[in-house]
């Protein structure tokens, strides 16, 4: 069985919107995940991911979820259209549905509430802290 897949989504040039790619880059050498930094076009990676046939796909992205900046939460798949995700060319639900249809995999979408998604800002301290927490959590997961 293949490793689960982690997809980091976002635009690294737009402040906290770069949190998904930041996490993907931090986990790029992971032995626990097959990692894709999908930038702003996660739909371009569904073919590669479906060829792996993972049982699980974790998507990480900046999202206007409840809570303070830097809050981390799972976004229920049925609520994806109600949550504002940034810089996607296709709605995230299309990407999720394509993955489910092609891989018969379980998909978990994790949102991190941004402070700013303005160009040139870089990751804010609360979002950088949230990213470090997620990376640590993912690195500590056991296989199986």
C-alpha cells in the first residue's frame, strides 16, 4: 500500500495563502507522505495522485474558517463550498471529487485561518506557528 498523499495548496507570494506550499515543502522528504506542492492549481496533480492510488489524501490550504488567525480545523467535505479558499482556478470541491472518483480514497481538507493574503506579506507569526504545529504532528504520525 502506498503512503498517504499530502497536497499543499496556495500562492506563496500572497502572504498566508502560502501556508499549504510551506507545509508541503517542509514535509517534502517525509517517509510518511507522498507530498505535492500544488501551488494554485491542484487540479493539475490529480492524474499523478490517482496513479499512486493512495487510500488517504490530506489537503492543506489557507481558509476562512472559524476562529482566530492561525486556527487549524478540518473542513467537512460537504461544507467546502461554504468556506472561502484562496487563489484556486477551479473550486476545491471539483479537485476533491475528482480524487474520490479516481482513487476511491478518503480526503481530509485542513484549513488554516490567514491573517493576510496580500502579495508580498510572507507568513504571519500565527500562521507560521500553526504550520510548524501541523508539520510536527504529521512527522509524528505512525504508519498503519
